[in-house]
């Protein structure tokens, strides 16, 4: 696999893994009393969906564990920090991430928002290995938020599927799976994150 493809896959994978902690926020919010809406927010499309994500704000420490694969022939672990803050008017979350280790140096920015037309959270991902931006959408499947993304690579296309579940207060696990064309999925990375 070419170096640029590896960096692209790595950056997209980490971005997908880090964009799905929204599920954790949604789970915790349902256990709390509903927050009082700010003036005028009830009429704003997506205000309720974005309000549900506010407790996700802050910093997360995470560890990426890569099994041996074509992407990471020797396997390995990276560590990093992910920071989330509100965007303009509270209508988005602006997230930055940076991880380093034997698998590589992955740095990026993710802007998340609610798309009322698609009735889905959207993530706009910018990274050191991504030319331009990647746009992804997530949907709930049972108790997990699942993101899917497909992109062209040499010899066809690669499909990525990310599944995130809460494992405890302020903790979550995300797993990223990859598949070439319609081939079988394999685990690309296992991420454990803990809120600071």
C-alpha cells in the first residue's frame, strides 16, 4: 500500500473513530433532565439535537490499537488527545485531534452539525493526510452510532465502518472496520477514549 494511501486511511479512520463519541453524549443526556432551551432555540432547526451534544465538550485522551494488517504490518499503538468546543451560535461542534506513535502522526479538524434534511449528524473532516475534506453521516443502529464511508483507492474502493459504544461514565470504545470492494471486513483499529 502506498504511503499516501496509508496516511489517508489512517487519518480518515481516526477522524471517523473520533467523530462518533456523539453516541456517548446522547446516552448520557437521556439520563439527565432536559436542559432549558435558550431563547429562540426552539424555532431553530437542529437546536435540540445540538443541545443534546453539549456535555461532549471538553478533552478526551485516547489510545488507538492497530492489529497487524496491510495498513499496519507490525501492528502497534498510538496515543492522542481530542478536544471539542462549540462552533458559532452553538450550531456545530469544532473538534481537533492529534495522535502519534509507531503507526503515524495523525492530526485533523472535524466540524460536526445536524443536517435537518437528512436527519443525521454530519461530520466534515480535514486532516494532514486528506486532500480537501471528507463528509460523512452517522445513523443509530440499535445502541450504537455507526458511520460508513467509502472512498477510491488503487485497484477499487475501500469501505470503512465505525461502531461506537459507551463502556462507562466518560468512557467509550470505537472500532473501525475496513473492506476492499465487497470483500470481508477486518478490524483496522480499536480505540479506547476517556474524558478528562
